[in-house]
């Protein structure tokens, strides 16, 4: 990517989209053919769709996101095996669509209600198709159905359309498909007699009634547009190409001149859909000279070839004001259609705007503003979304910021805005759902700065954090990101710290760290002993006990289902060695997403346990005489979709990893004592880091050596002699995962910069090599001292955040030294 276009590329990739025109999804077993996802053709013409440029490109796009073979059968098999909820979440998450407008006037077999789409995107609006509404009225079977006249129909139609509670029902606009029926040369002065004759002609054609008479359609269009003007609603109009039902010659938007010149409609707002392709230049001209005309490029993107898409969008912008051009997917029936529309729209808009910058038409800053307008602001303003769901015009609303749900529900009452503080505790503000979507999603909530300076034993700032109870009015939290003001990250924000360090790794070495966490936790039950309540282990079974799993199977199934609903993949579950201890291992994801998933997983486990009267705790060493709980993390390096930590013919060390992998791992090894201050944050953490407990007490690494704090891993399927990742066993369940991964990646960057090498691996129990090995910090104080002297980590992570971490850790040391048994209360915090 050229440096001069980097800011533009980032804006395009991160912006949350408003999809201003789409249609309903269908069930997986719908008779509507999946091949229609790629083409407007039907029947025999559809059979040749796989030979089009857009089909071949789109199939590869889907194979990439599904990680399957690029064949139609493989993609269809994948979507059948996963189910619509999983496929839908994956596609909409990847598309990063925050608002969706649905025209539900086109009927598919086993179609979902428009409101059901709220399970995939935060906000859904409805587009009311006027021809469908009119046909619904004419086809209603009621005992008091009138003998139709134009007068009786008009009274019912206007009463019905005006009675819609537009804002409560989220109807954000009207739509006409006159182009499909009789063309766009609308006669706004159609006579009453001609319109009535047209109505009667359509009625005489049999049932169900299908409106197709031009005079009646022109009358219906004119009446509806008057209503739209009175309500201040835009009207979408199908223009340009579609399926073969339309006569393309009559779909040129220039035919709309009569409507645009009519004084009654001087204040109307018409949205020309589909880039009016192949009449994109004509549409651009209309938008430039008529204030009523706005443009939408859905369907043209992604249904055309790459050059066709670029040409069409470029032609729209040749004359039309940027403030009048809007994105939509025109997605329908299949979640994949929404993903493909969003993916290609980002690429096409970037191409067009970057070329405009190169040509001198735009500056980079102007192009970035155009991205915000085209993908978001123009639609929010045109469709009056501030009055429906609030102005959710945050600059960036990335996938990782999506608000999670513990379980699928259409009756959301509250939204938790969650963050993990410096001491690793999960904290949240709870907002009623209506207020969240109307206000908070845009403006955030105020938060005292002391929130990042609290300890595990008291909700007050630790000395030395430089954070006080004052100055809260400038700090905001928007879906877990801490900001001084919208778009400006706070130096103490853990998630931004991880993003910044990950970006350094990407910019300097073109590498991405993938992480997969293993969650160990104890399940405790409340029992009465000697008249007192206390917490006891859920069971007394050993490692991988089948009876332990049997007794907890229903609860673990509920946890797994809830995690699946959040698109969090579980790789395996089992009983651990401790009494009442279990482990849930997650699949690997890019580090930023992996950290988010770890937070959500902890929340799910605790919530489900609480629901069943149990307490789940991730405290490292609740029982001092039992095995501890860790949150081991497996780490790998990826470049261009390939695991480059693993050795290859061109790059392999004696340890089975690549040269770049060894340098990164060596950096982590070198900084491990100071990293422990991030990933082992409590004095209790060091009660766990003892010899012969599979936690890693000595400063060493090994190949599949589970007594070493760091070990390389060769899971099933990896060729002999190679390793695919390395595990850091010291990470525990009280650590802030974002800050912890920030420290690990920062250390890896140092290893890459300085070409560090690993020492010889320790092949047996480290206690057999005490003369050769150093003990890792035995207590938190030692880790703090190591971090105080680690300027490299301070510089990469951020001095302010590291200062706060050090102060909080020191407060933990001082408190628990004086209060030996206070760690027992940690089960209520972690």
C-alpha cells in the first residue's frame, strides 16, 4: 500500500456501513436458488451464471472467508453444515454493517421477517414498497371488501400509508418499482378517469392482482410521492438494470424529468438505485442539476466486473456531489450477498477515490471525508436516522467493537458497555437498549479516569498511577474503547494499546499475531458447614474425568451454545486436574479479536454458572494446595494468510520454526520477567508459578515441555520436525488480555528488530537443570522491578499506561502482604 493512500485505505476498511437498500434473508432450505446470489438471471440463463467474471471472483471471496475450496458445491456444503445463524453472523461481521434498510416488498420462499435481521446488525429500518402495499390492499379477502373504485381504493391506501407509525415502526423511506412495471416516464398529471380505468383493468386480470397498468401506476406513484414529501421521507426508485421483467429502455432515469420539474415535488428526495447502470452518467447529471436527486450504487457493486464496478461508481462521481452518493449492497436472500456487496464496495470506492487524489481532484483529507459521507453520513442524514435510532455516526465502528450478546434474543433490554481495567477486572456500565441506540452509541458515556487505576482489593486509585477522581468529563467509552473525544484514543485504553502495537508489527514486518487462549477455571458451589456458608469444589474428580463431564454436560453445552452465538469457536473442553476445575480452549484469532473473545468467554462462563447457582472463578490459586488456573496462550505469526512461525524449506531453524519465528519468540523469552507483570498481575499469580505444576517456574523454553513457561507446539496434522506455534503458560485468568498481548507483541517486535536468538531448549524437567537456569520472579515485586527497568516495553506500549500498571501492581503487593487471606475474596472479582 502506498504511504500517501494509507489513511484513505484505513478509513475505507474500518468505516461501519449504512446499507441503505437491501431485501430479506431466507431460510437455508428455501427453494430460492443459491445461484441467484451471483446473478439477476433466471431459468436457463441462470445456468450460465458460473461463467461470468463476477461469479468467479465472488466464489473465491466466499471460499476465502469460509476457508473451503473455491467451488459452488463446497460453499453450499459449508453454509448447510454451519447453519444460517453462524453464516449470517460471519458475513455481517465481516461486512461490518451497522445499519440495514430492508425493502420487504419482494417475496421469497421461507423469507425472514425484516425485524429478524436485528440479530445480525445493530439497527434495522424498513423501506415500504408502494406497489406491494397497494397489491396487498387489493388482494385482501374481507367480508366488507368494497366494490373497487379509484375513490375507495385511494381512501384506503392513503389511510393505510398515513397510519403507519413511521418512526416507531422504523419506516425510513418509500420505494417504487414503476421501472419494472411501466417505465419511468411518469405522468404526474394523469387523469382520474385514466387512473380508474387502469385500476379496473388490473382488477379484471384475475387474482392475485398484479399492478401493471401505466396510468394506475403513475397515479399511485404521484399519490405516494406527495405522502413522502409530507412526512419528509425519501423515495427510492428502481432505475437501470435488474432481471428480465423490466424493459431496460424505459429505466433510464432521464425519463423522470416530468416528476423533477413538477412544482409539487420541488422538495421531494428521490434515490436512484443501482447506479442506474448502464445509465450512470445520466444519473450523475441529474444529481448535479436537480436538488431532489440522490444516487445509490448497490447491485452494480458487486454484480459487475471489477472494471465495470469502478467505471460505474466513477461515472456517478463525475458530476454528482459527493454528498448525494450512497452505498448499499442490494443484498437479498443470502448473507453472502451482503458480504460481497460490502467487500467490493470498499475496494471500488478506495480505487476511485485514490485515483481522484492522484489526479488532483481530491486531497487525502477530502477523500477520507468522502468515505464517511458515501458509506455512512449521507444515508443517516437523508433517511432521518437521528430520529429513529440516534445519530450513530461514530467515525469507526469496527467488527471487534460489536456489542456481544450472551445468548440470542429479540428482547434486548440492556446493553453492557464493558472494559477490562489495569488490574484485569471486568467492569461495565449498563445502558437501557433504547437509550444506547439513540444516544450512547454516538456520544459514549462519561467515565472517571480513576477507572484504569483501581486495584483488586478496593475501588480507589492506587498511588503513583497519575490517575485521580477528577477530570472525568472528558473521558468517554464507546463500546469498550476509551477515548478523550470521539476518534481520539486515551493513552490508558488497553484495546487501543494492543491495536497500536499490532500495527507496528504489521507496518514494520508485515506480520499479524494470532492467539488462542485456554481458559482454566474452578466451579464452586455454596455449602453450609458448621452453620456457615462457604464455597466448595463442584466435584472431586481427576484430570479429563468422564464423570466430571457427565455431571456438567448440560452447563457446558449452554456455555458452548452461547459462545457459538458470539462467533467464538471452542476447540475442546475437559475436566482439569484440580477438584472442580475445568478448561475450555478457544480457536486462534488475530490478537485483537482473540483478546475480545477471551473477555466475552469469561463473561459467558461466569454468567451461565451463576444461572445454575454456581460460581466460576479464574483466580490463579484459590486453593493453595491444589493445581492453579492459568489462561495459557498459543501464539503464531501470519503473513498474507500463511502461518510463517512454522518452519519451511526456505526458512527453518533447528527447532522446527522459521527464522522470523525464532526471533519473535526470542524477544518474548528475553523480556519474560517484565512481561509477567502484565500477565501475572496479582501476588496470588505467583502462588501458581511453582515448580512441578505445569505452569513454568524457571526461565527456559522447551519443545513440548509442559514444565517450561514457554514451549513450542506441534499439534496433530503438522509435519514431523516442524512446530506451528508456541505456548506461553504463565498467562493467567486475572490478566487484562489486551495489555498482556500488547506486552508479548512488543517483546516480539524487539526480538525481530535486534535479531535475537533463543538459547538451547530445556528438554526435561527444569528442576534437573537448576545450576543452569534462573528462577523466574517468585513474587510480583520482582516482576515489577523487571518492568521498571524495561524501557523497550515502556516505549512500545506507552509510558503512561505502563506507569499505571506498575503503580497498581505495587499497590497489590503492599495490600496482600499485610492481608494474607484477602486473596480468598478474589473469587468475587475474577
